[in-house]
C-alpha cells in the first residue's frame, strides 16, 4: 500500500530536515512538500528536494507550482482540486500528477484530463476540512475510476489504513500519521 506523506510544519522541520525526512521515510513511500504560506517556498523546495533524494521515496513531489516542480526536477506535482484544469500543462512538463479530489465528478475529470493518481478526501474527520465523506464514497469512487485512488483525510491509525485498503484505495495520504 502506498504511504503518502504530506508535509507541513508539524512533521517537517527545516532546522532539522535530515532527521524529519529520515523519520518520515521510515513510514512513507511518497512525499510532497507543501507549505502554502511560506515566502521562501522556492528556496525551501530546493533544499527539500536535494535532501529528500537521499531517502528511498518512490516519488518526491512539490505542491501546486508546476513550473517550480519542473525547474527543480521534482518527480511530480500535487495539484489542488481548483487546479484540475492545469493537468494538461503539468503533463506537458512530463511530471507525475496527483490531484486532490473531493467528489466523484472531480475524480472523473482528473482522470479524463490525464492525472496519474488522485487523492480523495476527507475520508475521516480532519481539522478544518469539512464533513467526512466516508468509506462508502471512497469505495464508489474507486469503482468508477481507472487510476489509483489515495485515501486522504483524518487517517492516523493502522485500522483506518486497513479500512481504506478494504474499500479499494491503493494507498493513504496523511499529515498527522507522519508526525
């Protein structure tokens, strides 16, 4: 099962980046550097990518900035649902594309536009992420799309990971699980 770490200030400390990435790499097979409000995002992205490449992540992605991901040679990009229309541009840069989705409609649109993988969220209750959509909706989306679906949102226990797997998700993504 894919274990996809979404970074934020609670699980990634740039003052101790090696230790943070070492801890995350012990549990994750993929990682995305996400820091929506950082004015030093470009510089931090360079350092993040350089350091993360020392660890056995299968994919190392940046969040939202397609041109920066291409410039810095990240493996791919994680796009927000509001960026679905940008999938073709990311494809033109030969980036691996993960798209955040919250509905079947968004999932199908991301698939049709060429995303490699989607996250579907929030599966469980998660701070500031709205009402959980649950495992039934996860199972429905998995059954309707032909690209990998990663469960996201409120996943912090092995039992939740197992439930998502049983619903058909090929993996899970989390911030708090990797804290």
